[in-house]
């Protein structure tokens, strides 16, 4: 995981933001995740 985080900092940041949004508003996050996927 450390190697991946070092190689893909953007992904790590997005993951942190996603976790924060999930705790704040899970519905919008799920919609955005579905769209991104």
C-alpha cells in the first residue's frame, strides 16, 4: 500500500476525500463513484 500511495498520490488523496464525503454525504459520493467507474 505504501508503494502504491507513493506512486499514485492522486489516488490516495481521492481516497481520503471519498472517505470524508462518505461520512458527510454517502448518497452523492455513491453517485459520483458510479459515474467515475
